[in-house]
C-alpha cells in the first residue's frame, strides 16, 4: 500500500514543482470576474469577489470570495479563514491548506494537505497526500489515500471515513457520523486526476525549445570546431552516424544494467547513467543542429547560429505532427548520438597523436633551419 500511495504523491509533487519552477518569477492578482491561465501568484483579496479560478500557478491564495469553482495546479494553495469558495475545489499542489469555507466538494492531492480547525467543507473530501490532517468540519464523506492520516480532536465528519494509509491516528474527541473503514483498494486513486491540471502542450514545446536553444548556444560558443565536426559527420556519413547512434542506444543501457549486478560496478553504473543522460540531451541538440546546417548548405548558406535556430525550431514544429514528428525526432537523435560518438573517438585519437605530430614538426623545422644555415 505504501508504495502505491507514494507514487500518487510523486505524481502531484512533480506537477507542483514544474508549475512552481515555470511560474515563480511571475506575480499577479486576480482582479477579473474569472481567471483562466498561468501566473506566479493568484490572490483573491479580502474585499474581492471572482466567479472562478482555473489555471496553473506558483501560489493560489483565497482571502476573499470565489462564487464558483477552483481548479488549479500550484506549489501552494491556501483558502484562508476569511476565504469562501461557493463551488468545488480541485487542486494538485505541494501544500494545500483550507482554513475557510468551501460549499462544494474538495478533491486535492499534494505532499501536505491540512484542513484547519476553522475549515467548513459542505460536500465530500477526497485527498491523496503524503500527510493529511483533518481538524475542521466535513459535512459529507472522506476518502483518503496517504502515508500518514490524522483526525484531530476538533475534526467533524458527517459521513463515512474511508482511508488507505500507512499510519492512521484518530483522536478520541474526533466526531464521525458514519463508519471509519480501512480500504486498501484506494491506493493512489484518491484526489484529483492530474491530467486535468496538465500544462498546455504548447507550453511544453516552447519550454523545451528554449532550453535546447540555450544548450546549443553554449555548445557552439565553447566548442565551435567540435560542433562543426559533429555536423560534418551527419552531412557526410549519415548512415554510419545513424548506425553508431542506434548501437550506442542499445548497448550502453545494457552495459549499465550489467554493471549493477557487480559490487564494484554499481558506482560506475550510476555515474554512467547520468553521463549517458547528459550525452543523450546533447545528442538531441547536435542532431537537430546538424540537420539545420545541412538544410542551409542546400541554399549555399553557412552560419552555425542560423543553423541552430533552423534545426531546433524546425523540429519543434515537426514534433507536433502525430507519429511522423516523433519518428523524425528519433532519427535526428540517432544521427546526433552517432556523430557525437564518432567525433569524440576522433578527438581522443588525435589527442594521442598530437605529441608525436608536434615532435615531428619540430624536427622538420630544425632540419629546415639547418639547411638554411
């Protein structure tokens, strides 16, 4: 049971962290009749009334009145003691705290969920959390999946309490109108469906494009010659690059798994997995950059910065095409991975040959100086 609940907690915690990271630099106040969208902080002030809130945010704070529903994914959601929600509350967040009034149902998921002493929930409560504590009033039923679940002395539940928790405590003073039932079938199904709070697909595409462009710019600025050689492998030997990439994609994970079964190899396997993950990301960028360079060469243009933009933006657009976009991205990744491996091997070989080449050049120059003399 514990592992199933943990997976649900990980799900909502991950979503909340993504929301917080993407939006923490933006702040805003709900000042319209309703709110839909994304913001760093959404606040309903003490003297404000809005129809509804639906969006993704770093923090959602309700000090005033929301006459309708709230549906949000956030780092923190807090309905203060003075806050009122006339409809339902659905939230996936790192922390959810309700100290005010929610007339409808509450469906929440998070690392920590607390229903304070002054809270009044008119409908049912469904929660999936790492830690869940109820100290206020729930007129309906409670369905909970948590690692730790506590009913405090001031808790009042009108209906049944069904729970699936590794640790459950009930204060003798807690009032439950129905039955208290342990239901292991709940698992991580309690709480909101995270799919309802998923980030818009376009936002993921834009964010991915931004970080890839940033990585590509760093690679081109610091390793211009190396980057050009990688692109050259893709343009001149695409079949070999793709084949080496496919081989690396199959063989490297197998080797890392085999190392896990040896005591000495465990640290190497863990470090290798991290290194391979970084290399795979670099390969994605290099593969798309290389194809951008090839496309520009058809128009007799050579500009590595333009090639980076053309390649990455082009694949970002192609990626939205079902099936075909994914296949094209995979092909670019294999080309980039293979070209990266081939270029690294060449660099290693050339590094070993440099001292010899350097000594030979010195001897040739000495011989020339002697002849000149």
